């Protein structure tokens, strides 16, 4: 249990580092945010598994994660169709 929790924290730190150092592409940012959400989901699962709680909270969070990823992918497709790339430098929110 302790080893998996340490591994999950290590994955969270690595995804945060990748998120902060690779901020040029919107696709990488969305992927790292989704990976961080999966890590939070896994940590919540481990904690709730120890306390023998109801798994309803995990299923609600999983549903929210799926909706979030669909909205991010839709935004990315819209951005690529409009501007032609997913660079953050070319993203000007005043145009929207």
C-alpha cells in the first residue's frame, strides 16, 4: 500500500514537471492535466479502499473526468481547425 502511494506521488510530480516545462502545445497540456486527474483518482481509490467507504464518489469523479477530457478534445479540435496549429503562442483569446 505504501509503495503504491509513493509511486502515485512520484507520477504526480513527474506529470507536474512535464506540465510546467512543456507548455508550448495545447495537446501536451491537456494530456498532462488528464494524467494528473488519473493520479488523483488513483490516490482517492487507495484511500477509500483502506477505509472501506462507498465507491459512489469514485464513479462520480470518473464521470467528471470523462466529460472534462471530451470538452478539452473538442476545444483542441476547434482550435486546430480555426488556427491550423495547437501552439500556445498563437492562441489569442481576444479573437474568440
